[in-house]
C-alpha cells in the first residue's frame, strides 16, 4: 500500500487532517486501532473555539454543528458564593465559542471521510513508524489479523498521548516538558437540562467543579477528585450533593439533578514534546502535547496543528518550497505554549491542591477578584478562552 500522507489515528486531529487534504486533492490513508463505535462514543471535549468552528465550516464539515451546536457568548466564574459572568464578544471584538461535543465532530468527519475521502481503516493498529528521518517513511500496521506496510511520502502521528508515532523520534533529539497535577476530574453525563445556560467554572474550598452541557437536554458536569479516584467509589447522590455544595451561591440558583448515564475519571497533565517533527514524520494533537482540560484547549490545539500541516504541505505542492513544512514545529509550538500557559493558569486558579495553605487560598480569591474587577484581566481570559488565531506564523 502507498499513499502521500499516512495518518495514524482517527481522533479529531487525524480525521480533520484527512478532510483538509482531501479538499486540497492530496491523498491520504487513515489507520485507527479502535472500532468505529468506540471512536464515536468516547466522551471528551465539548468546546470549540471560534477558529476551530470556522475551520470545520470551511472544510464542509460544519453543517450539523451549525444546526445543533450551541453558540456561547460567555462563561460564569463562581467563587465565594458569588457569580461573575465573562462576556466574550464584548471583550474580544465579537468572538465566541461553540458547544458541540468531540463525539459529534468525529461522527461528522467519519461520515464525510467514508463517503467522499480516502481509505479510513478501523481496527488497524500502527505498530511502528520506520525510516522517519528519510524521504520514504513507512508505517508498519496490523489489520484483520495480518501485518502490512503503508509506504508514505509523509507520516502524521495523530495517535494521541499513548500512540507509537512519537517513539520514532530518536530520544537524543527530543526534549519533554511535563507536569502532573495531584488531582483529577470525575466527569458525569446526566439526562437533565443544564442548570445554567452557559458553562460555570467554580472555585470552592472543597475543590473545583464545572457545569457544562452536551445539548439542551443533557448536562456534563465535573468534580475535582483526588488523583487515582475510582469512579465507582462515588454513588450518584454523593456526586450531586458534592456538586451542589461546590456550586453554592447566595442567590436562588439551584442545581437540577437527573439520572447519571456515565461516570469517568480523567487525570490532569501538562506535557509538551519538542520538536513536533522529525524528517517526514510530523506529530499533531495529543501525540505531541497535553493540556489539563480546565482551559478547554486540547481539541482546539489538535485542530490548529493539522491546519498548519495541511497549509504547509499545500504550499509545498504548489510552490515546491519546503519552507512552511520546515517551520511546522516552531509554528505549532508557539500556539501550544500559549495554550499550556492558559490551561495551567486556569487549573491553578480554580483547583484546590492537597495541602494548599490559607495564603494560597487567599491568592486564588485575589486572582479571581482581579478578573472580576479589571477589564484588562478579564480580557486576557476572554481572548485566551475564545482562542488564538490559526495563522501560518501563529498570528
Ligand atoms: P485522540 O482523540 O486521543 O485520538 C487519537 C486516536 O489515535 C488512535 N490510536 C491509534 N491508531 C492506530 N494505531 C495506533 N498505534 C494508535 N494509538 C492510538 C486512538 O484510538 C485515537 O482514536 O487525539 P487527538 O486527535 O489529538 O485529539 C485530541 C483531543 O481528543 C483532546 O485533546 C481533547 O479531548 C481534550 N479535551 C478537551 N479539549 C478541548 O479542546 N475542549 C474541551 O472542552 C476538552 N475537554 C478534553 C476535555 C479531554 C478530556 N479527557 C477525557 C482527557 C475533557 C476531558 C474530560
Ligand atoms: C466539556 O464540556 O466536556 C468541557 C467543557 C469545558 C472544559 C472542559 C470540558 O474546560
């Protein structure tokens, strides 16, 4: 088998890349180790930056998103029993975000790829990327019980944090920057209308809580829990009781309860692998970097990477110049580090670390008060939350 771009992984990064390349007349093959149902059900991100939504639209994958997605013009910060709304368009010159689940983005892109695009093989596990540093990289993979090789002009590792692509870059050429946090998120899906029409990020002495949603009928909520917590250790009423405590306010706001249909625990990590390219192997999305979910940036960074790669390859095909491909890692990392910074700030602003001192608690409240009372501080948050533009030079 031979293709121009071998793509490992059919998460949002791999699927969007295949679509962008197809639209530019560049052929690709996508290898995905899981089955289709699994990829379409995996609960993860919920927030698309305006730039991500625009890219999906321009790629012809925005129709259902525009019909069913919910445009959000702000978020609420809740602390010390008070509520503060951050108005995105007012602070950013009109920008907003879209609530449209990653599962739905993936379903839309999979349907398009199977109907119009190149091969997308499920249950096809990449075993290794070989000859990554040469002009003829190859992906060794297993599909339907047998091993095969995909010969490529370029390989893009979109295979997430646990994938194999990153391992093909010699360790001596790489640097890893990492931080793990001593807590995780217990996430639930519940069949109940969201108790607020925008997301609520709550800082509480008992820990962080987040109210989000999947649709007008389905709530998505998160609780900060101790690292390594077993989701089964929390029964449903305990979860609602704890959410209620952390969202408490002095007004008459209340949290509506409903049947919980899913419970999972996610660890929190910041991670960056540099560089994001070795020869003709490029890393994109979670394969190269992880952010804690507090800033809602992971999927959006994945989209930024593959847009950067697609533009660079198209530029190469059209002009013969490898200039943008050569700049890929540098271009992506500028945006990645801004997202790392913002996600770290949001995480440390809102979570209570085990053993936090009273001094640190007061500092968190002072940081929140500052956002609530200074247009400059609030604008900084709104600009980062709605997203940094996807330009080729990161501007
Ligand atoms: P993915 O989605 O992990 O996809 C990688 C794919 O590669 C496949 N794979 C392989 N295929 C073939 N051969 C192999 N050897 C393979 N190894 C792996 C996997 O099966 C998988 O299908 O990575 P991608 O595409 O880079 O996308 C990244 C996003 O999924 C991730 O950053 C976001 O979900 C993070 N995230 C959020 N991001 C946002 O932008 N906004 C949010 O609101 C947001 N909320 C979240 C989140 C992540 C969360 N969790 C569970 C980590 C909330 C949570 C709780
Ligand atoms: C979600 O809806 O899953 C979600 C929203 C915002 C975040 C993280 C997750 O910051």
